[in-house]
């Protein structure tokens, strides 16, 4: 059994290759002002993912002045679910020098009522943000015509 193991000799080294690819596109003029209100944030999310046929998790990465550093689609799920891990969400925020994020996902059914999974997911992301020092300003559920803000609902006060 020991003969089958490939052990490194002193001359051999392990090379770790990490490839990070970021595509930068010009920011639309409409986004240049940044985020000044929950309504503005909700409308931005509706514009980006409100009409998607599958659930999409999107994050808006902001600097300390709530100006947009990046918009990133983290995950695309199925018709009624999406599972994104905090590491995928915060990887993009870290790579884009984010001080704050706004988390979005859409409900293709247009029913904006948060599920228990949505509430649990939001709590996990907020806790991870606290650990990393990246504030989660809001989690907004969008459809093609409406949006629901966890912050306006009072969820962030409960955490």
C-alpha cells in the first residue's frame, strides 16, 4: 500500500494556481448616483433580475459612500429556489473593495413573501458580513413589478 503513495521529494514543490477573472464593464449612468434610498435599491434590483424566469442571487457592492463598486450575479437557481453560500457572496465583495453590500434575489412567481429559507439565509449572510467587516445593508426580494425590503420589514433589527 505504501508503494502506491506519491510522496514529494525535496526537489518537488507544490504550486498553487489561483485564477481570478473579473470582467469590468462601464457603469450605466443611471447607477452613477449610488444608492440613496431603499426605493432606489429596490428599483435597481427589479431592473437587474426582476424578470428572470429562474431565481437569481445578485449582490450590489458598495463603497463607504454607498456608490456602486460592482454588481455581481452570484448564483442562478431553479424556478423556485436558489442556494448561494456566503463565501460566493463575499468573495465578490472582497475582490471589489466592498464596504457594504445589498443582497437581492427574485421570486419568479411574483409572490414576494419571504420563506423561512429566505429568513435563515439572510441571517447567515448578515452574520458572515459582521465577521468579515462588510455590512449587509438590506436583502431585497424582487419581481418584475414589485420589491420587498427585509430592512423596511424590520428584519435587520431582530438580528
